[in-house]
């Protein structure tokens, strides 16, 4: 089973709202990732957690705040977003970080910021 | 500098025919991994196939095979016997070795494949 789940599937929020995206996997993977994907573009890495510790932050604005409460869960807290933050947010997980480690992606959350 | 190049923004193929999606990469590392993902309009990125830089055999997974030419730095995806459900965006990606816990997956710009009856 290579399932990564994400909730919600769709989210509409105003620029003053606070919301959270949730990602879950039960494959025993120890690396989890957040990507942002704009229309007709490839995914862009935002954050990587390895063994529940933040290992990569790709200079993402502080209005995005990741959290890894345990090895199965990854959250992305959103606050004071801008319309240009509207995108598909993809979560992924892999056994660990490493060259041969395949990342398995969730279905994504489509975010619209008004 | 762009590390993964997919030169075909769009491709058409007739059902049951084979199609090759091109991917070239640039790296000075000896150790790297190459991946292909499929993204239907629903948005989910589906892993298709993996090739390691030290693998001597081309990777195969069902109808998918990877034509790996290391000297030319190319990793083309071959889909045999295309099906209507293969219509999607296809991304080539590379993972390079970095310092501990910093290696990243880098994606190409993608190729949109459309399969027609």
C-alpha cells in the first residue's frame, strides 16, 4: 500500500483567514514533503521533514508554517496568504531521504485565496 | 542552470501504439536517481518508474520502460500499447546526492501526452 492522504481536497480562504492542510501516511515512511504546484508548472519543493525534524526549508514565506506532530502526520498551517499562493499543494512521503528513495504523493489540496 | 530538460511540451499518440517521452539531465555527480511520474488532471502525482545511475539494465515496470543512456545523459520513458487512460502530464525528475538529509527531487517542465482512439 502506497497511500498518502490529504485533506481537504479543496480549500477557499480569504487573506485574513487561518487554515491548515493535513497529510497522513501509514507506510512507516520517515521523510515527508510539502510541494507547491502552480498550473502548468512542475511541483516546487517547500519543506522536508526527516525523522520528524525539519531538514529543508526552501526559503518559504513565514505565512506558511509546517508541523510534523508524529511520523505519520504532516500539517501545513496557512495564515495571511496572498492570492498568488493559490495553487495545488502536494504532500509526499518516502522511506527516508536518499537517492533511491521513491516519493509517493497524495492527491493534493487545491487552494484558492481570495 | 536547469538540470532536467523535457523538450516536448505536448505529444499525441494513437491508442495501442508506443510513444517515447524525452528527458535529458545535467549533473556532475556519479550517483543520482531518475524518476518518472504521471499526473492526470485530478492532480495526483503517480510514480511510474525509477532508474539508478549505477543500474546497468534499463528499468521496466509493466508497459513502462526507461531508455537510459548514461553517456548522453538521457532517460527517456517508453510507454508501450498506449491506452486512453495514459492521457496525462508526465514529469521526469532527478535526485542528486547532497549532504546528509539535503538531497532534493528536481522536476522537468513536463510533457502532456494525449492518447486518441
